[in-house]
């Protein structure tokens, strides 16, 4: 893959286990179907009421009272800030750029590199192809007309792990990657140059490790709000979905009167803390491999 010596080698990533590849934008639309979402109402706090319910407060919106408040509001969770103020994100110093480029005939020759980690100049570039069996918009129109899905075509998802050194100020996501690709193969550079800027982002790798458990009550946390992982673990979204499924099953038990709400929330949190902490540790254990060019893999450039 290299033109010159900038790219040290290519290593196959492989699949940790059999699974289904899902486009995040499509999944987000599916999960939001049928829900009422208010995007202009920032959470400001909550009050525990005498009857055991919780009242959530917002800007630009009247308070809402419910049996359970679930903070699924990400790494900077405002709900966590009230429920568990001692649990805060840790910045690894490492930066992560993720981008998406339409899969055109121009990049057909890169097909053997999809599913690979390409290493050179102290950075790792990960490549993966997203090929839909049926374009999402067409699939929805045929199978579920009530669901509106974006018109997305096949694409290459690429990501680069940037070490915790060097200034990235005033650089776009694409420029931050291209600045580390001098001497790389022209097709790899073109892949980044032709990326969709609306789907290319420079992110800080921050993690949230579950700390001391709070007293179970009508407020809990889910996903990155309580166990944000490094993307090198490949387990962040899956762990959040595991949370959602576990909490759903426990809430069904409470709704059917088999258990109290507080007991099912306590059970959910006990399990979630255990596997969530393990997910964070696993992701951090894998981070050094993406920062060390010596782990490039079998094939040398």
C-alpha cells in the first residue's frame, strides 16, 4: 500500500465474534421512530419527590415527573453530574479522527485493505467498507413505509488514531489526518480528501470509568454516561445496547408487578457496573496497540 516508506505495514483486524454491521445514522433513525424528542430542552437538574417519583427540570420546557429518569446523555452527562458528581471523564490525550467516503469505483482497488489497520509515521489508519444489501431508504419504503430512513449509499468508514503530541489547533478532521500521510499511497490520501466533511470528526478519546455506586433510586445512567470506552475497544455502542436491553427486561418485571421498581434498578446497576467497568478496561488495554507502529502486522510495505 505504500509509496515510499511512510507506511510500515498492514495488519488484518479480523472480527472478534460473528455480528451484524450497522450504520449508526440508520440505527439512530430506527431507535427514534415512534418517540417524541425535544432537542431544545437542556437538562438542568432533578428533584426526588415524596411519593418516590422524580421530577426532571429543563431549560425552555416545563418540568417532567416520571417513575424513572435515565441519563443516557453521553460522556458529558448532565444527569451524572447530579447523581454521581465524583464520576468524571478522563482525557487520554489521544485524538481520534473518524470519516466516511462514498464507495466509488475509484476505490475498488482498496477492497483488500478493508478490515485492515495500516500503520505508518506513528499513526494507524483503520479501513472498513459499509455495503448495504439494500439501500436503507429503499428498504424502509418496501418493508416499513412509516419509517423514514436517510438516503445513504455504500461507503468506506476510515479512522485514524493520533498520538498525544503535536498541535491540531485550527485543523479540520481531514487536514489532521492528511498532515500525517506524507508519502502514503495516493489512493489512501484521496480516500481522506474525498470524505464527506459532515461525517468526518476529530474527537478526544475520553473515558468514564464507573466509580463508587450511588444509592439506587428513581435515577440511573446508561451507556457513555457511566462507562465511556476508548473506540479502540470496539465495544462502546454494543455495551450501551446491552444496558438498554438489560434495563428494558428489568422494567418489564416491575411493570408486571413481579418486582419493585427500586429492586430492578438496583439489579440493573449492579450488573451494568461490573460489565461496564470491564468494557472500559478492555478498550484501554487495546489503545497502545494503535499507537505503536511495531504492531503493524504481517505484510510490510
